[in-house]
C-alpha cells in the first residue's frame, strides 16, 4: 500500500464529511480505496472469528483514555459511529503475521491527519477525535461541549442517578446531535456561497 498517496486521497475524501470524527461504516467505505477496505475487512473478520476485541473488554479504549469508555457498558456505546482513530486501530493481539498490516493502517490515519492546514475543517474534526481520547488537551484547558456533556452523563451513571442503558442512549444522542448540527452548518454555508455567486439580473 502506498501510504502517502492513499492518505492524501483519504484526506481529500474526508472533506465531504462535515461531522468528523463520527463516521458510519458506509460513509467510510465509500471513501476508502479497495486495498484499505480489504485490510480492514480482514482484521475485523479475524476479530469477530477469534473474539479478539470482545475478549479484550475495551483495554485499548481504556489505555487511550476514551471518554466514552466504561466497563459497565460492555462495549462501545457508539460502535456504528466510532471515530476514525478507533477504526484504524488494531493491537498486537492480531499476531505477528499481521503486524505490518496493523502498522500500515495506523500510519494511514496519522498521515491523513497531517495533510490539511491547521484550521481546516478536516483537521479540526480529527483533532476532536483526539480530544475524545484526552490527547491534544491540557488538563487546564476547557473541554469541548461535546466532551463535557459525555463526561457529565458518565458521572451521572457512576453515581447511580441514571442507568448505564440510559447513559448509552444519551451518548448516542450527543453524537447524533453533533452530526446533525455539523451537517446543517455545512448546508447553510453552501446556501450562502450559492447566493453569493448567483448572478443578479439587472434592468437597464
């Protein structure tokens, strides 16, 4: 796999997604090259067959510091919306025979994240991906509203004020609301740009 070219193509295709980092399987599949889809399918199939990730019980999520991780949930509460970092992350449990593939996918994510300008929408979306994992964020810095809402929901569940099933539903609602908001913002921006470039008829 030509990581540099594939990463550049991935970055360009991500520009069509206004609600990064939360992507669905279908949205990602539409933007990946066949060899990347094949690699992800191979590792995902291996994980399901040998129960690699399910037996792990979220060790990777915990070690990365995911704000959405809680053992009580017995799995990712937003698995079908999970960020790109999760989708390209596989560990040493997949065996030495797949070590190159695992590293290649991680390198692809890192490379794709490095192509855009600092304030581009894609880079900001991928940075939010990292903020969900307590990365790129100093302890004294305020959390983004999305992360703060997730934290409050988790705290309420830990205190027993709501059930973990309710917490899971709230997590999903937060992500779905974020996606809807970003999609609406993108539509409004396109509408404004359309009005700005539409010729105006002038009578003489």
